[in-house]
C-alpha cells in the first residue's frame, strides 16, 4: 500500500482469512427450487429484498458455475437422486443452505414419498426454518453462512481439515 | 325405449330413458347438484359414451377420475368419474364398484383423452388397472415404489428407497429413428427436472430430428408430497395449510375452495363479510399467480425486466396478506365456516391502495411486451391447440379460454358473492402462447375490477359462522359460558363432524377448475380428499403439443401453460 508521503505499508493476513473474505462475498447460488420456497427465493433476489447487497445475487442454474446450493422446497424420494447428482457436480468449495421446513426436516409432510430432511442426502451448512421462511430469514441464513466461511466453520472446511490430518479432529 | 318396472323405483329418473334398458345405470340426484350414475364395469364404456354423445347430455368435459378405497365395504373400491357439459351446465358423477381381487375397469381414454393421466394416477395410488390404457404405469410415485399409497391399509410414512439407476427413460428412446439419408440421426434430449425453464420439478424427454421435436414424454411426480394421504390423517381445518401448498402461487384460492367444499357438505354458509373477503383475496391471489406465470415465461424468453415489475406487485400484495393472515405466501387464512379472524382495521385502505398501485405495472408490462416483435415471433402460432382438443384433454381456465371456450366457474356456477359483480371473461381464439399471455393480462385487469366492486360494499359483521358444529365459539364466551365451553371441548377433541357421504365442489382456481371431491365417514377427519388439479389435465397434453415444434418453443409453451408443481404432483 502506497501512502501519500511516498512510503509503503503492508497489510498482513493469512491466506485462509483472505480466501474466506473473498469467498464469502462472492457466493454464486444455485437455487434448487422445487416448491413454495422457490417462490419466496424469487422474492429474495427481486428488487425489493435484493440479495445482491450481500454479494450473492449471481444465480446460476448450472452446478458447474455455482458454489452455494440453496435447497428451496420439498425434496421427494423421486427427486433425491437428482439432488445428490447436482450436488456432486458442483466444484469445491461448496456450501448448502437448506431453506424451509421441508428441506430441513420434511416439514409437515411426514409421508411416504418425502425425504425427511435434505441432510439425508447432502451435508447442510445452514438450516433456515419457516414454511416458507421470510426473505429476511433467508438473508439471515446467507449472512450466517458468510460468517461461517470467514471463520472456516463450514462442512467444506471441516472436511478439508480432516483430510489434511485424519487424526486431528473427530468431528 | 322402455323404462324398467316399478320394482326398481330409482330407475324412474327422467334421464333413465336415455340409456339402453339392460345397461341402465342406477340414477340419483345428489345434494351437490350432481346426477350420480352407478354402473357396473361391463356397461361403463357404453354409459360414458352415451353421456358424451347423446345431445341431451352432451358431456364434453371429463373433469376427473379417481378411486376411493372403502375398506369395510364389498366391493372394496369405487372408481369415480366427474363429467360436465359446458353448454347444458349439468354435472354427472359416474361410480363403478370394483372388487379387490379383480381391480380392473375399461379405460375411458378412447372417449376422452383427458382420462390418460387420471387413470394412471388411480392406478398408481389405488392399484386399479385400466384395461386398454396405452401406457399404464406409475405417474406420481417413483419407479421403485411398492404398493399403492392411498389404500387405507398403506402406512402413511412407509418410504421406499430410490436410486439413480432406477430412473425411467421412455421405451421409445432406444428405438432406431427412421433413417432416410436426408435427416440427422434421431437424438434424445432430456430437459429437467432441474432446469431453469422447467421450474425445478418437471422432466421432459424428447426425441429430436435436427432441432424439431418428433416425440416427447413428460415425467412428473418430482414434487409428489402426498397431499391426499396427509389429508386423511388430519382434521378438517388442519387440511387447509396443506391446500395452501397445492398452488402456492395463489394459496388463498385453494384454502377458500376447500373450505367451501366442506361448508357445502355441512350445509352451512360463511357469513357475508367472510365471503367478500374470500373474493377479494382470491382475486388478488389470481392476479399474483398470473404475475408469476407471465414473469417467469418472459424470463424464459429472455425478457427479465417484467419479472422485477411483477414481483414488485407481488410484494405489495404480500403486504396485504401478511396484515390479514400473518403469512406472506402460504396464508392458511380460510377456515371451514369463514375466516380464521377478522381483517385488520385498515383493510379497505390497503386494498384501495393496491387498486391504485397495481394497474401501472400491468400497463408497463403491456407496453414492453404486447407489441414486442421478438415476443410475438416467439409466441404467435406456437403451441396452438384447438378448442376441441383442449376440451378433449380436460383443459379449463385461462388456457382453455385462450382457445376460445368461455368457461369460467365464477360465471357458470357463481359461488361466494361472484354473482353480484360485473366482470368479463376474457377469451382469445388462436389458442397459442400469445393468446394465453393476452388472456392472463386481461384477467388481471378483470380481477382488479372485481376487487374494486367487492371492497366498495364490504359488509360488516362476523367473519366466521356461529354454527358451533363447525367453528369454535369466541374465546371470551368459552371462559364465561358453560355451553360454549362444551362446544369448544367437543370441537377440539372430536373435530368437525361432517355428515357421511361424498360431494364434489369446485372453484375457479388460477389455472382453471379446482375441484375437491371429498368423502366423509362422519369422523373428525376426511375419509378421502381428491383434488381435481387444473394443471394436471393441462400438462398431460404438453408432450403432444410439443410434436413438430422446436426445442426453444418447448420452453415458451411450458411457461405459457403455467404448470405449478405443487398442484400438479400434490
């Protein structure tokens, strides 16, 4: 950094913190929207709530181009292989927000064709409750995820730490 | 033709002479303004054909086919057909008893193409086989599913594991295409279920010759979340939150329709104020639904701006719904007998504000789109369907009206206070994507017109019936009066006691006739709830419309039909 008087100063940081800061402010969500929550997700990215204020408005429907999967809506047994496959197609680092009661736990569909929480299939970082959650709640979820990315507390970070040193953490 | 003798007095029904003596069904008039015909399966097709072809009966629209499992009765199953004549206005319910050990009835596909998916659904859910159906396989549940979920002896929570390898591909995808040397090799393209233009849950497999679709098949059920089974395990009012999630773009319409159906079975009516509020919120919901449909189809065609405009309209209406019910999207505001609670004090002001606010957005979109050359090139003549075909497939609602049939439940069978308002039913004639766009735009204006008249004479008074067989007494009376306390206790513990029997009630949903066929056994829960989802009938024609179109047309057609997965798959 060049100061007005010509001298230079340094900003020191860890690579991890730098990467976390970059990643958290440029989340590209893939809306895996199946049901009512997807309509509420549309509200979140529309002008009134405007998710772009938090750097997460570049919605991509291709898993190759996204790093945040927002599961918005009920996941049925018929849909389960699709969710799994799309999650697998996303490049790392990748994060998952489970939006709404159905994605979190199956919601009030305790039924013969409904997955009782998408964490049966893929690891979830942030659960946003509600049926559907209000846009504010989803935005809170995104902010929470950003915090977790910065702190290195996401499932991705944990998995990476475990792969680097299998003996270290039992989590 | 002779009418049978006095020993079977019910066959004296005036319609009986229209049927052959030996095939004559048992005819009764039901309380829900349906004529009920009970027929054995050997004569089913003959009776159905008569119903369609006899000029006095003229049943051109097959609305619904479903099966009911009467566990304690013999024969155990009953297959139920709902038919109507648009010109005559009369409605028929045809019942066919079916034995458990031989659950086969002939397929009605040859009479109405609409039978196609409805019969597949009855097979999937109840295990009734339809003899002669061209493609009788599961439709809602996945391929690895065992058993038939809506049978009474099926455990509501029993799931079956499903893996990628078991995913269905239509048999024709393996067939060799015709190779005449001039054409490209036939190619199979899978669209969806996770694709931005398929709204997340619809899958279409198509065979292409170059870019032209030569054959297509639609796979649904990716959002089958067991609405009907859940209804059987919940009390009457507890079903209303589930109905909200049928067509979640216009949730109040569904809840109000279900409440109306149960009210009719109970023989009660919601108070006038509740009915007018139902109308206002229903029309605003319809407008919201059309807004999301048009916004989405325009995004799919590359016009993003309108989506933001329409979502702003939705946000404003959400504000009103939130002030009434507490929820934005899924409101659960209707109750059997009226509304959960009264509207807020500033309801009229809020509605009048919306009436002033919304038209500008509709006008803006119209200015951008209606004469836009790109949009017209993409939609005019694309996905056209004739009135006859639309009726044969069981279409209703804006899509049918875009083909020139002016059928609208609000006009044909007025419910709530719709009979008091002055409004037009917009009709277009070309039946293509552009016509469906025009109809929806005009319907939004007509909805506002209805709301304007309704809010001008919003009556005062209670919003829920004082019949305590259906609705709880006010809380302050529960604390001070013995009788109210007893009513409260009985309703909470036993639920609403709907008289045993069955009824079909229907309202104009955002996509067409939304019907509820409800069977009650007199208990605190519905015995069977069958929804007649308008999307289901519309979407079964989609693969057939696609043939001969280009791949990008498929996106335009799908968007213009406004398929809402929650309602399609339930």
